[in-house]
């Protein structure tokens, strides 16, 4: 299947990539930007932003869309939270996104490493830095979820990725209902935290199936939704069934807003962490205007 014009993007400048990579490697840090081969890496690295990936760079699951390395993970690096804090300080970040591989081998799924990392960033700047975490499902562990919620991130993101019918093919070790429940429980534990989820399209889903997932997310109070085009990382990964036209993304965005999402980002190159800072600022700005009008 040939790439349509709207899916082409200019290659990032090598000097920009190398500058950021040097900083990250000097602190033994990984980013999902690199590990997942994100098409927006040049744009984000040029702005000196990145999505930090903790808990190593090897995932214990075998999702067939993802480029992150699979296999037996290495032991936890307990200096990692401090190193993330150093990177945040050096880059002078005001919005930080932290994600991870899935670590089913750990009793808490890595929740304690998330909490340590959040606390380290808060130690640098207690109030000024906004923190978004993109978490795995922790195998449904409420104690792990409670731990990360207790660290008070500003945004909790957990991606559903695709429609229920395709889970067995796309996310064979994940469970749609379990992921929805995680997002629902997050709101119950702290209603002040914004919840967020993301979907890929182009895997064989129908328009109606995507809309049903959007409705499911709104029923459990999800605030922010991202929808982007699935791009095949390698011949070993799932094939692209459809390159979704930009006008269809516009339809998803319009429907999402009508359903009550505070923010919907939908376009071919949208990824779950793409322009995350701008999304939260938009929501807070709208809330401020609404409150001022009362």
C-alpha cells in the first residue's frame, strides 16, 4: 500500500536528533519517541521536549503494533527518577510526560517507579511543572493505580489503542474492559486529575466502532482523547489496512466534542503525547473563561 500525500513528513535534522540523544544517553534515559519510532520525533526534539520512558526499554507484552523491544527486561534502575529530574531541569521543561514499557514481571507493575519519578520532579518545582503519566494497565491492580494517583499527576493517560473486536489481534495480552475500568477508577480516586486515552485507526476498524469506543470513554468520564493513524514500524508488525483521510479525522474530532470531551486531537500524525502541554492549557483556558462568565 503506497503512502498518500497527507502521510508524508519531512525527515528531522540530524544535528537536532544527536543533541537530544546525547543528553538522554548521558543520563541513561530512554524515550518512547525513539523506541516507538514516532514520526514527530524531529518536531518534538527541536522544541527540546520528549516523552520519558521509564522501567527500561524491553516490554513483557507482545502488542503487534508496537516497535518497542520485547523480551526479558533488565533489573530496575533506581537512579532513573533522579535522572529524569535532571533532564527536566536541564531542558527547563514546564510540562513532562512519563510513560513506560509494560512490566508484568514486577509485583506492582512498576507503579512505585512512577511515583518516585513524579516526586522527584515535584522536588525540583513543586507547583510550576505539569506532569502527565501514560501508564500500562498494571494487570488491573487497584493498589498500583492508587499509588500513582496518590502521587498527584496532572493528567493520567491510558491508551485503549483500538476497538474491542481487534484486541485479540492487536493487543493479545490486554483487555478492553480492564483498561476502561482503570480509567473509570482513576476518576473515582481523584476527580481533579484529568484522564486521557488514545486510539489508532487504520487497523481494520469501522467508523462506527471508533464512535462506540468514544462513547464508552465518555461514559466513564474521560476528559481528553487522541486519535491518530497507525503506521507499520516494520514488516513484522501488523499491516496498515487503511490510510484514513484527514476529513474523517475531522469527523471524529467533531463527534468527540459533541460527546463532551474537553479536548479531542485527531489527525494522521497525532500520538498520545503529541502537543500534550497545549491540550491541557486549552482545557484550563476554557474552564477559566467559563468560570469567569458566571
